[in-house]
């Protein structure tokens, strides 16, 4: 796989190979899936601090008329102050989710955003086509992105970069570390306290080695990244949401700013506001299988012999100590505790609808 010339390589590719990672294709990139094993990496991140390479994700700055950008998403950019970050959704004209992204205003300059790797080309093309001459989009292909996640991430950062450690959840700032200019946000996608760190590509290896020199930090691959975000009840684009799913159906109404709902000025607002008023036909829920058999993506959810939904993410949750899953069911069956059946390899297995997150969030809020 490592010789596959068709795959892109992040600035940390050589470091991954040096550290003994098993590399796999992911979103067009050669990425580390694991180093010491998914279970060990998952548990280390929950107990100490894990370092993730997320350089395959898209980074960009948006300049000009912010209203042109706001018209495509669900956030209220007027309420996004300097040093703040928001999770938001890029919607198509029917209110379907084109991507989920993070937007921040780390300084007095342009907005900074991070989008999913598999969507970045289509996201940026869509934005440019809608911006016209009103706003500019500047891709930051010369930057890498690292994520430091876990209950000891704050202490690690306090030793290396005290200014970054002063941030609280969903704050962002430009800082320097060993002469490197970084854009740091206190966020991540594991449910743990942590940081996402944008750094010039040519400095990424040095930054990663600096972080890994702390004995509390270990490299973590895509396998544990997925089990961590699943336990945290966080959606994976292309699995738990796509262009056919609205924010209401995805249980992401909280990402739709109250002011935008009141103004009704976001893409697909007629459909989404109608769902807010009358309810959607289906809803994303957590699901706890009743035995040890994992329920993978595509598993049918059945009640009384009728298929009522499908699993969109599933696997073993090391922190939970058993299988966990997310999926969509008819809204009238979405209440926690509702018994359902999962069709796993042709056999019906018991399960129930459950609240998410499966593992409690531990974001640092000051």
C-alpha cells in the first residue's frame, strides 16, 4: 500500500512509517490506521494524551463579505467573536448536509475553517461558485493539522505552549511554539479535552516529534479515532450524515443558530423549519446491542418484523466495554429504552435505543 503512488501523503507520512504504523488508504491519502493496536490507542487517549495526524482534512481562509459565506451554512457569523470557534453545517438548497465543518476567528484576520477530507474539493468548489466576487476562499494546502486529545492534553500543552493552554473549549488563537506560528483551537472529535493545531507543512514533523517527546503522548491511528468519536456520539460524514439528511434528522439542531432559525435565511429553510414544527419522519439515535455481536454500518433495525431503520456507524467501544452503534429509526421509535432488533448476519439480535454520548464528554470549559 505504501508504494501506491496514487495516494496523497501528509507531511507526517515518513514519521508514521518510522513509528511502525500500518498504513491504509483513506479519503485519497495514505494514513496510519494503528500503531500499537486500536484498543491500546483508544485507552491511552482516554487516560492520557493521543496525537492524531488530521492533515488530510481541508484548511482554508475566507475573506471578504462574510454574509456570502453565512448564506451557505447554519452558524451566525456575526456572533462569532475574535478567539471563538463554531461547529456548523454546509447545506445544499434542499437542506441536506453537504459537510460538517469548524469555523473560527483566531485573530483579526479572515475566518479560518477546517472541512472533511473526502468533501474538501466539492466543498470549496461549491463555496467559490456561490461566493462569486463577494468573498474569497484561500486554500491552505501548505499547512498540516495535528490533534492532541485526552485528559492530559491540557497539561502537556501547558508545558510546551502556555498561551494555548489558556484557551477553553471552542476558543481559538494564533500562538507561537519554538518559533513556529500555529493556529490552535481547544477542540477535537474524541469527546476528550484537547487541541487542534494548524502548522506550516514543513514544520509539522518537528512539532509532532516535540509533542511525542512527552511521555504522556502517543501516536494514534484512524482505528481509535473512529471508536473514540463513536463513543462520543459524534457523526462521521458520509456515514451518519450526507446530502439526503437534514440537521433535524441528524439530531444536530443545536448546530443551527437560534438567530438563523428566527430569520429562516439558511439553505433548505422551508423544509427544515417544517421539520422543526411538525417533526421529522426519522431521527439519528444511539443504539446499544444486547450481546457482544457488533452491529456494523448497513445493519437493518427491525421492530415487530418491520424494518424501521439502519445502522450508520457501529463497532466495539473499549471504554463502554461492549458494542455501540448509531443509526436512523422512525421518530416514533427514537425514545431511549425502546427495544429493537438488529439483523446481524441473518440473525435477529436484541438491542435498545440509547442516549448518546456513550462515554461522557470531558471538554475543558474553564
